[in-house]
């Protein structure tokens, strides 16, 4: 059994809500924060026991800068707390962007073909352009493929192919 159809207005409201959520994400930064434990290598240290977890935890913040991995070591305290919030905010940002993308794709699927082709634009002779492939496009009209041109009665769908 398929899901019931979603109304375009509901999808647009969802998108507006998500845009509002995005505006409230706060400061964020890309990267990963890890707590690690290490063995010091001294034979008489408690960490030499295989059952011992090692010294730490030590915190490493890793990110890519200019194609290179940068690693910053942090100790517990305000700087680590700040970084944890910023990394968490970045994950929230990424999740919201994924949701916005999903809703926008549903809006594109739900919007009528003629509505999405013409949109809110009006005809403007000054914005005529020709692409490298020789297809002429006016901003008010969309050049469609042959099947779309044949399948629609919309006068705004034009075929300017040579």
C-alpha cells in the first residue's frame, strides 16, 4: 500500500519550518571529535597491563584543511566543551540540509509541469541567451525535450532546437 499523497502547501510549510530551523543552528564547524586512550610504553606503568585501558582520555579534534588532515589535541575544559557544541551543531546542520533536500525534491515532484516551467517569470527580450550547444533559451520560457514539447499543450514550452 502506498503512502497518501502529500499536499504541495504542506510541503512548502515543511520547507519554511526547516529553513527556520537552519537559521537557529548556531555556530558550527566540520570535523570529528574523539576521546582516545594511549599506552605510554613504560614497562613498569599500570597501563602496561593488557587489561588497563591506557592513559586518558585525551581528546582529538580532526578535520581536513586544504586537502590535509589537521589534528588538534584538547584537554577537558571550556575549549573542549565549546568544540563539542560546534561539532554537534554541524551534525544538526547536515541533518537539516538532508531534510530540506528531501522536501524540495517532493515539492519538485508535486508541482505541476507548467507551473515549474514558467514559475513567476514574465517575458523579457533583454534576457535571451544562446548556449554553446546552439539551443536558444529565453528566461520566460524553458526549452524542453522533444517528448515534453509533444506531450504538453502549454504555450510556454517551446522547442528552439535546430
